[in-house]
């Protein structure tokens, strides 16, 4: 038996964004806002919205995972486990992963959802990597997916301008050449709950006529407070990750930041000493797709990535949850 350490390599990427666009100009007709304000405060021009009766987060997970399987030339039956980071599951239970496996025909997979808001993909990726590193699993799919339009109040200008729908997925497989997930620093602080949450629909405050009338089934955010924590949290944890791995900005090929606000992204890149050309940014097209943002960036930039590239993934979101992951690109 070889003593080589198994690492979890990303060996394929898939993505899905719905066709329907919601532009800043559309929003101007819905709430008291304007294109210029949205672009200068957030960097967003448009977002995608999943429309259609009964369509849910799993309906974005499925095409993203199918695409990834096609790219890698594998059948969904070969997937051992599917992990879905999401705060907009199809249902409270069963899990979106469970439903998606059925739709995919991933008959040999088990799976589960991870609730960590905008850090959902990083939390899930760390879990998925541990399953591969254990030696017990050969093909783990990690997905970040959110249908934010299901929980956004389109009469609240402070939140409806930010969010969009989308899903991205990566395949993790064992590697013996040291490629893949190198290190992760993940953080959590539940005292941040007050600034970003959904008031009703959980066991604390089940749905009633009153909760519906009070619009308590939508995402509630105190934007400025979240902004302050996000700027510091994402930059601090990314700097810590570089230091712990004896790296500087010069060693990093790409920063893949959660796409919540262009100003938060810029602050993180500056702190890491990275020029804009090394930062993946697609917020202008998709807005904040919560757990979807990071894998959707990898999906769009996949053809530009090279074997051996050091890539830093960084996120901050509701919880608070935040973190940073170092990846050595495998192909
Ligand atoms: O991904 C999960 C984590 N979430 C985040 O990271 C989001 C972090 N927060 C943010 O990105 C920003 O706080 C927002 C984009 C949500 C808001 O930007 P801001 O620069 O923090 O604006 P603000 O809330 O401080 O509001 C500034 C002004 C206010 O008017 P007054 O009081 O100065 O007269 C708001 O009422 O802008 C007003 N405003 C708007 N004006 C036009 C708020 N929303 C809008 C709007 N259009 N959509």
C-alpha cells in the first residue's frame, strides 16, 4: 500500500444560471432605486431569476451536476456523495441533495445539505474534501446553489437589488500529486444572526397568517452592519490563510471571492496584495447568488486556469459564517 497522502482534487466544474434576467432598469420600475445607485454601491447590473411553476433549487443543481459529469465523462451513478450548500432548499426536508440525486439518477449516492448562507460552498467543499481524504470515497460532488428569488422581498429596495439565482458544482476526486484542496480556515459567529436572517418559517416562529402578512418569510438584512463585518472578516481570514501557508499575493494566481458587493471584493484583494486582473468578478451579471457565487466563478474562468495554479476562495455571509480555502488547480 502506498503511503502517499491523498488530497481532494477538483477535476471538473459545472454551472447553471437561469435564462431570465432582472436588470437594474427592471428594478427601477419595482422599487425606489436607480441603475447608477445600484452599480456604484454594489457593482451589480443584472441578475438571473428562476421562473416557472414548481421550479426549485434542485432544478439548478441538476443541470450543473449533469454538465460536470459530461465534462468528466462519468455517469451520475458513479457519484458517491452529493453535498449542496444552500439556504433556499426545495423544502425544509428532505434535503435538496436528496431530491437532486433522484432527479439525476445518482442511484449510488448519499447526500446532504449544508446551511451556511454565503459560505455554504466553502463549508461544503471542506466537508467533501475530508470525505475524499479519508480514502473511503472516490467521487464527491460539491454544489453551491440558491434560488434567492424565493426569499427576496421585491418591495424592499435594500435587499432586492442584491440577490439572484444560480448554481455551481465541482467534482472532487482523490489525487496523489498533491493537487486540490490544500487548507481551509472556516469561521462562525452566531451573534451575527441579528443582522441577516429570515424571521419566520423555522421552528422558532412557524408560519402563520400573521408571519406571512408581516413579510417575515423573506431575507432580512441590515446591510451596513453586514458590510462592516464582511470587509474585515473576508480580508482577515484570507490574509491568515496566506500567512499560514507561507504565501504572499505574488504566489496566488486567482482570488475567487464571494460576490456580495464589489467594494467588499476590492477590500479583500487589496489586503492580499492582489491586482484586479487576478480577481474573478462576475457580480455585474449575476448579483449575489449566495452559495452559488464561488463555483459559478470557477465555472466561468475554468478555461483560464492552469495546473498548479494557487487559488484562494473566500466568502462571508449570514450566520455570520466566513472562511477562506486554498486550492492547487489540478488540470
Ligand atoms: O452575501 C451576504 C452578505 N451580504 C453582504 O455582504 C451585503 C453587505 N452590505 C452591502 O453590500 C451594502 O450595505 C448594501 C449594498 C446592502 C447597501 O449599501 P450601503 O452603501 O451600505 O447603503 P446604506 O444601507 O447605508 O444606505 C445609504 C442610503 C440610504 O439613504 P439615506 O438614509 O442616506 O438617505 C438608503 O435609504 O441609500 C439608500 N438606499 C437606496 N437608495 C437607492 C438603500 N437602498 C437603496 C436602493 N436604491 N436600492
